[in-house]
C-alpha cells in the first residue's frame, strides 16, 4: 500500500458537468475499462458509494479486508474507507456515488444510518431486494440524462428507494468495520482542489498554465506533479477534458455552430477542436450532435 492513499472528492464533478447533482452513476465497465480493469486504492472524503456487481470474481479491497466475490454482491462503502478493485473483463455492474450534504434531509438520514455501521457487504442470496436495487440503478442512469423540471425530485426518489431496500436487506449484510478517523485535507489536496475550482471558473478563457499556477500559489512543475499524483493526469489534460465536457453539453442542448461551440468551450481554433473531439469520441462534432438527437 502506498504511504498515502489518494482521496478522490469527485474532483471530476468539475469535469463531469454534474455540478449540484447529489448522485453520480457509472457502469463498472465505464469506470474500469480504461484502467485495465483495475481501480487503485483510494478513499472519498465526502462521498458514500453503493456498488452492485452482477458478475462474480471481483477482487475487492475494503479497509483491511481482502476477498474475491463468488456471487453477485452489493457493497456499501462509507466516506473515508480505503477501497480498490480488480475486475474480470466481462464485468457487469453499477456504482452510484452520493454526496451526503446535497441529499434531501430524509434521504440523507437513511444514508447516514447505513454508513454509520461502517458499510456492508450483501451477497445476492442474502439480499431479497437485489433485483429491485439493480433495476433502480438503471433508472438512475436514465434520470441523470433527463434535464426536465422534475429531475431533482426524481433523483431523490430513486436514491431513497435504493436506500429503503438496503435498510430492509441489511440484516443479511456483513459489516465492513468501523469507519476510520477522518483525516484533514493535506496542503497538496487543497492546492489541487483550488486548481480544479480555477479550471471550472476559467476553462473557456485563454488562461495559461503559468497563470493557473500563479493563481493558486505554486510553480508549474509543482502543479504538474500534484495533478499527476492526486488526479492521475496532467493539468493541461484536465483543462482539455473540462472543455470537452462543455462542448458535448453545447452540442446536445444548443443549436450553436461548431465554430461557436469551439469558442464557447475555450478552443481558439475550430479545426483543432474538431480534430480533438474526434480523437476523444471517435465522432465529429456534427455526428455526435446527430447521435444525441440534437
């Protein structure tokens, strides 16, 4: 185990465009296929996570617990518990990440009750509502793509249903131990978080990497080291990724021209934007817009 386990706050909330959503959904394949089916040891300071693995044979590290699943399982992982995974390439499953402070009070209270015991492991045979929870995971994925007026209420209702089923099934759960003592955010984590906030504020400008580094009081080489160690990427890649998220959002939800979208997303050259977009998605901006029904 490394000397210090990285803490992921979904700094990616600045990149994923979720902003104030209390829940983030990914399939396990989406999350792990780009990382050789491995999620390295890490912890989340403000997030609780619920994993549902349909596929057995997942190597799981949770705190000091190491095991390999022999059947479908649900995992409840509280904030600050170290976890990592090695998945089989045929993995089928989902994960939802929950920001406790953004949930409605009743929903948050239910989640606090589940994580206060240190999380849980629910094998399918001990979880009568396994299939219902699996179905709700799919509904959450669809609801996160719906930007209609009832979005917030729908997301909260679906999360609450998941938690109600988990409360009911918890009698068959294997506890994962007592949550660890909370660690203060390190200076380096604070600096990275400040950089992510600066990216969110200025990604659509021509702000240079030197200006970003100066804004948070570090050198460019130090900023590069921080981002590589804590976020697993470079500062320039992070800025580019945030611009791509904005471009995708504008392609899906506006009728602006590709050149206008490139400028609004922070790309000074429309040709470079189109080439970068195709390298990133496999599609031209126009083809992406048509695929999304825009």
